[in-house]
């Protein structure tokens, strides 16, 4: 080949590369849509979930995205309202043209929007929806990150039975997920030989718990189980228990009140309270017999904690929200496509560890890879006390009467 021909060939290759490069760079981002309560009764935990989504998208983009495209998060405020969320998920899919969706906050809203995502054959990974009835309606495109809400009181009831306690009262906010927690608690108590002496619900957004707590005091249970998803409500219940001198020997609440803010607001009044939870930074640090192999069981967990503190100083960041995003991205990778049916198939077959822990679902999309933990506030720290194989500490029992506390 002559020198002129070689120069022409090189010039042609450079021109072709220049022509192709802008096309690659111009690939539009993969848009992930969701609604989250940025206002309304569920706004505080909704913000935590949003931060989990945001941090995951940021980290995924730093690693190059997926399918050689960056990710973009499109979030609308559903105002903690199911009807609004339904309308907005329809908008996300038909008008905003999102490629993928993540779930909203809570079982009631998730149950409502699941009909929309099902209709459009868009897989939805729901990070905060533990009500199994969501998945028992023949839906094929809805997957949960949380175990069945009916087992949330399992650790509390088990500990109570081992301590020889006999009676339990169960109260809950009147929403879908919390009702399931209480119904599950009734069955768990019966299995362990505890008598259920009170079952009572109170309205969503309630701030005055004096009437329901008066009934608890009259029933005088050994154990009080509270199904409540909002920290502020858990704080109010605890304060009003003190004011009304309600003194069960054990008080357990569900994951919504396991955040540090619960203790920050209550101080020593939070001591002795038990909480069901799915994940804590403490979980990746200790276990009976030594350290958990973080890289295997909770890959990236330490980095998640460190990044959360850096990106959102002083704020809670949802590890299950982050994990749900990880699952969705991993499914797209495995499917090699954004096609909803292919992504759905990838999720349904997945047995995968995330920052949040193990993800594996049954044929209905219900999480079966995880176990709910029980922690207790002890000297301002959340100490894992159940199950025993993961518990570095022991329960402080019984809870002393309010009049005997410092």
C-alpha cells in the first residue's frame, strides 16, 4: 500500500471513529421511575427511601451504569396517598416514558400501584411492602424485599415465651401492613402458648393514643406488641405510656421505629424497648463466634454505611431501598435487556446478596431469603438480642416500671 493510501485509510478510520463516538455518548439514560411520600404522614420514612434510591443510582453510574447507559431517577411526590400514587405511576409509564420502576413506600400504596405496573408488564421491586396479600392476587410483576409482615413479632413472642410470660396485647395503626403484623402476632402467640388479651387498632395519622393505651393498662398484659411504621408515632406512644403509667414487662415495636431518631427524641425513655428490624449497620459487624463475612453476605455494606454518612450527614438512608435498586439493575444485566418480561424472569430466578442481605422470592414474589431480627435499646445503642445465633448481647429483662427508672 502506498504512503498516500495508508494516510487515506488512517483518515477514514479516524472519521469513522469520530462518527461513532457521538452516537455512543448520546445514548439516553435508563429512566427509573417511582413515587415516594415527600409530604403527608409517611414523608419521613419516604425521604429515607428516596435517599436509598438516590445513593444506589449514584453508585451505579460511577461504575458505568448498565447496558452501557447511565441511570436517571424520576420521582414524584404521592403525598402518602394511594390514589395519587396510582395516577402518578400511570404518568411515569405512559407520559414520562420511564424504562423501569421501583416501588413506593408502604404496603397500602404498593398494593394500589401494583395493578398499574402489572397492566404495563413492568417489574416492580417493592422495598417497603411486607403484606403478602399483595402477592396473592395472581400478579407476576411485583417482588418484595421484606419478609412476610406476619412474622414481625416472632422474635418478641419467642423471647417472651422463653421468659415465661403469659399474656400479650397487640395494637396497630389501621393500615394493611400493620394489620397483617397483628394478625400474625395473634397466631404466633397462640403457637407459643401466650394468651392474647387485647387487639386494638388506631387511625393512620393518630397523635393521641390515650384511649388505646387506657385499654392496654386495663388489660395489664405481660407483653405489648406495637405495629407502627412512623417514628413520630412510636415516640408519642412511648411518651404517653409513661404519662399513663402503662408498664408491660416487654414492649416491642416494628421496623418503622428502629431508626436512631427514636432514641434521639426520647432519650432514656427509649431504653428497654424491643424493635423488629431487617437490617442494621451493627449486623455487619458481629455475630456469635466472630465477624460476619461482609463481602459474601452483605456485599458493599460497609461502603454503603460510609457513603450514606458522607452523602447525607445525619440522615437515615434506606438500605432496603438501595438493595431494591441493586436487584433491579442486576436483573437488567442478567436479562441483557429492558424488556419487562425478560427482567421479570431474571428477578424471579434470582438468589442474590445485596447491601440489604439475601434476596430470594417464592413463586408469588414474596421474600423468603431473610429473617427478621430483634434489637433492644440498651444504653443508647441498638443491641441485637434475637435470634441467638446473631446476638452479641442478651435482653435486659424485665422492663422496669416507669417509677423505678432513673
